[in-house]
């Protein structure tokens, strides 16, 4: 049995502040990425796509790790709010993984000469995208609230294995994709300081955006849960 | 969960299959058809290349495992036998393990039939038959822990026929890559490569067996 009713959490009250923070942070990050940071010696201005591509990929990782944590918490406590967090994060994760693939493809055309390359990072990211689309499908095909949440939580735990595989794939196999330049084992980023600052600013802005989208989507999911629980009662 | 219960469920599967062998017949026919159709699509010359022949074989095996497992659970659902099994103490873990053991045996038979057909139709040369057998055993072992877990997750869902392959195939990517490369290595005489990929397959099977046994009881609640 789901033992608690779906209540609005205090985090949802922070939504307007998160929205404002996202807009401000995105403006600052875009100025840094497009105006302040220097062009790359080899790639020129094409390098600027890095700031959104990497920030998108970071957000996808974050979203799927949150799915995992919320799934564990749901199985542990059976509180519907964790199921709401898991589905919200999975949807945002799928959206940003899709954008990562599209932006990566746009970046690949001028740098690698092709829109798509069968190289490990690209393939493992595409596989991760397919896995979480499957996760959302599983949820949509299940009508019973509790069973859906339990099944989805199990899948959310199993699928997280792919996140480190995606990140480490470039170090395990010979790849066209460049090696990690920020999250490196020796913790020493290889980027120019201005580029690194711009990338960090964009990542912070995207994280605010993620938090804002999460609060909005969790709210929608909690309302849906409340409606379903009311119908069942 | 006791070994007796696992043996009981695996034996029950074998009895059901002997009485009405639709699981093995459909899986073997499916593998044969897929190998034929895929070989025709890429052309016999390309299909007889070790890497291509191995890939065709293992893709067919993955789909056949999904088909056989789904059929096995359909049989349980048709006569509501699954509820009786789940009511047993430790029945959920035993159901997972028993089904996985039964599916391993069934897929081993399908692998022999499908492998013989591939050898015959594509006139394949095998440089290291012993290594090929090891890779095939490891590849077969790596299929059931994943497939049974995902069929259990999709149990009683509408459109599960379409959902299970969507869920299983991305997770089976390491199995497909390792089995294909290991088989191709054994066919072309790369001893170290065949052993390396077989080791990866065994590790994959172990990880998903442990994961499955840990969480399947919750999935069947």
C-alpha cells in the first residue's frame, strides 16, 4: 500500500526563485560563452557549442543519478513523492540526453566531418537515451500506481549502470571523441581558464534550470497522484 | 530460496516444454528464420565473414531468448499458476532462478541448432572450435539473467510484447558486443581475444544474476 497521500513539498515553493535564478544565470553564462571566452586555436568559434553540449550532458548524468536515488528512496520508504521525483528527473534526463546527441552531432560535422560517428561515447549515449525512453514507456503502460512505481524504481536502479559507462567509454576504448577535460581522474582540468569559467557558469545555469523544471514537473506528478488516489478512494 | 525450489521450477519448465514444446520450437524456428533472412539481406559473401556471421547469430539468439521467456511466463499467466508459485516462501527468487536455469538449458539447445545451421548455410571455417564452444556457453549464460528480469518487470502489462525488446536490447548491448567479438575471435583463431570476451560475458552474467536475485522479489510484489 502507498501509505502517504501526495502533498506539495516545501521545495516546490522555491520554484519562482529557481526560475529567476535560471534566467539570470543563463544570460550571464551565454554572455561568457559567446562574448567573453576566447575562440579555440584549432576550432575557432565552433568551440562555443562546447558550453551547451557539455552542460547538457552533465544535466543528463545528474538527472539519471537522481532517478536512481529517488528509486532507491521509493523502494525504501514507499512514499509517492520519490516516484514523482524519479519520473520528473527521467523525463528531463531524456530531453537533455536527446539534446546532447543533437548538439554533439552539430559539433561533429565541422570537427570530425560527419554528422554521426560510430564511436563509443556517441553509441553509449544513444543506448542510454534508448534505455530511459524504455523506462518512460514502462511507466506509461502500467496503470496501477503502486506497481508502476515499484517497477519503475527497479528499472531506475538497473539502468544507472550505464551512466559511468558513458562517461568512461572514451578512456576504455579508442575514440574520436575527446577525453574528459574537466571530470578527470587527476582532478586537473585541461581547459583554458576563461573557457573553464564559461563552462562552469553554463553548467551552474543548466543546474538551476534542471531544479526549476524538476519542481514544476514534480508538482504536476503529485497532482496526478493525488487525483488517482482520490479516484481509488 | 532453496536449491530444491529452483530445481522444482526448472523441472516444471522442462516438463511443460516436453508436453508442449512450443518454447523451443518457436525459439529455434525464429533463430533459423532470422539467420536465413539476415544472411539473404546482407548477401552470402558478407554473411560468411566471421564478424557478420557472429553478429547475425547473437542478435537472433537475443530475440529468441525474449520470445522463449515471454512464452514461458504467458503459460504461467494463462492458468494462474504463477500466483501459486509466488505464494511459496522464497517463491519469487526461486521463480527467477528456476526460469533462468530453464531458459539457459533451452537456449543452449537453440544455440546448437542455430550454430549448426549457420555453419552449414554459410560454410563457415572455425579455427578454434573449443574456444568457440566456451564463448557460446558464456554468451548463452549471459542472456537469461537479463531477459528473465525484464520479462518479470513487464509482467501483466499491456503491450509487453513490444516493451520487453525495447527494455532488454539496450541492456544486452555489452552481451551482444562481447559474444559477437568473442565468436568472431574464435572463428578467426584469436585465442586471447576469445578468452577475454568469454570472461566479460561471465562477469556480465554474474552481475545481472546477483542484481536479479536482489530485486526480483520486489518486482513480483
